[in-house]
C-alpha cells in the first residue's frame, strides 16, 4: 500500500504538470524560467521527487492562475457559502 506522503506527492506532481500545460507553458524549462528557478529544481517538483516551499507554491499558483487546492491533493474543500462556525453566510 502506498504511503500517504507518496500519494500526495504523486498527485501534486501530476496536477502541477497538467496545470502548467493548461496555462500554455509547453515545457518544464519554460515554466521554470518564468518562476525564476533552475529547470532541474522545477523538474523535481513535476516528478514528485521534491516539493516547493509555501512562498514558491504561492508564486506557482499566481503564474498558473489556479487555487492552491487545485494542486494540493487530498486537501479538505470547504463548502461554499458557509462561515467558519458552519452557519450559512448571508
């Protein structure tokens, strides 16, 4: 059985690559250049061998115009229209 951490990394890397392609970045190198990181560093993220830190994840989301939850697998998604207390927002 695959470890939880491995499942997360595998899904994150797949979603990252899909989001990059959907945003029009044809190659990992092209997107790494846009991010200002070395291509090998970015390729580690797409292969699931490493993950970006939070500031870099934020930058990735901005450049790809995606929400963090679009990249973060197995994350809890809040129901829209509910406040923190679980009451419907007006």
